[in-house]
């Protein structure tokens, strides 16, 4: 691992004259080369579990754009599948899983040590990437945070309000917490294996953190991420960790300390100016351009990109979107964003 990589320097707390840049879901459906490779794989899960093809789609945006980091191509729901949940994808509708709502169903999940039987192809992808990326490109591994993964396992699908998970949490907290603990234990092992295979940074995505209110936000978003972070740091003390409690709003303040993360990723629900004052003071921040600018482009994209770069210019910052790029994005707008960040 080269400590000179710009992402690693920012994560170590260095303020750089030009922020390093990568993009959530940068390997994805907005790129024609991705669509071609996915067609070759046959379906989404087959792509995830084919190390050569998963590595290829991870390399594609690096070749096209020269991002400062590549993020492993996988999916947060591979962990539930590795724990024994049935997982399939419905075209145009997204993932479906067998539901976990009772203690018996939690008990029927596989032991966490068994996840590697399913996830070994993912580690192979990481090894290919580690050996094949340019010397100045950082490799990021990732996993879903326990709360977000649990919302899918309880509901069996994505839901607009995470209602089924909230209902289980409120009606049978013991079952809910047992499921959360199983996911947390598995996630520690999963991220550790990614690091062993060559991931230089790992990111924890809590995509539905914002739906938790009051003490539940601390108990079920921040605390599980903190436990993952502390256990990963104990095993891999030199590996930086990015945490993304999406939708946290004003609760982004203090998240560095609450989670123990080296960097807090920000969505576009807070302004860069507010985050520079309240969040960046505690360490590196990542974000927070609205992904809609990748669709609309133009002067608004340029001015908003410049505004964010300026707002975060006095501290460590990794430029990114506030959420993943969408399939209807224009690849030329991605290049415009990069040119604006790097060229001023």
C-alpha cells in the first residue's frame, strides 16, 4: 500500500490542494461498457460472483475517467445470501429475499464463519483488482451496515419507509437484535477478508440510517458501525474506514467519534458549508454533490461542484456524490465533474 495515494492522504487527515475523487456506483448501468459485460455475465448475481467479470466492470470507470479510487463491484445483499437467505433479483424491480422475522428463522441462519463458502469469489475479485489497478489508484472494499441489511432481510425487499424492520424492532426487539448481531458479526469477517485480499480502505453503507429516530439511531445505526469499525481496526489498524449514515441530517455532527471512522460520507441533505463547520472539523469528509447533476449537467453542475470544493477546501475532503450515480446519468457529465474538480 502506497501512503502517497491521494485518497489515503485525505483519509489520514491531510488537506490537499485538489481533492481526490471517486463516485458511488461508478461501475454501473450508466456506462455502455458495463451493460455489455453484464449481458455477458447473464444476470446481476452471476456478474457479482464472476471474479474476472466483476473485476472488469470495476476497472471500466478507472480506464475511462481515471478516478483516484476503484470500489469493488459487489452488492450489500451478498452477506444475507451467504448467511443462508434466498436472494434473487426481479428485472425492473430489484432484489427479493426470503424473510427473517422470527427467532427460529434467525437461528436457522448459517454460522457467520460459513459465509466465506459463498463469498470466496468476492475475495478473488479483490485480489484481481489489487494486482491490476494503476499504482496511484486506491482500492475500496465495502459492506452494508447492519441496520440497512436487516431492513431487506426482514421485509424481503426494499421498502419506501423500512416499515417491516421498524415493526419487528418495536414489536419483538429480542429477535431484531439477534438478527442485527448476526449481520454485524458476519460483516466484520467479510470486511476483514476483503482487506486480507487487498482492499486498502473499506466503506460501511448505512443507506437507511435516516429512518431511525431518537435513541434507535444510536443503538441500531451508529453502534453497530462502531463495533464493526473497532473490530476491524483491532485486526487491521492501518486500514482507513469510511462510514455513510445516509439521511443523518444534523446527526452527521459527531459521527466520526461515535463510529470511530476515519471519514464520514455525506449525502446531499446537508450543505457543504454546514458540514465543513460541523463535521469536517472532526476529520475527513466525503461527498456531497447531488447525483441528479450527473443527469442534468451544464452550468449548474459546474457551479455546484466548485461550491462544494471551495466549502471543503480548508480540511481533508474526498469529492463524491451524495448518493450513487443513477442509470440515466450522462457519462459526459461525469467527465465534466472530474474536469471541474481537477481544473477549478
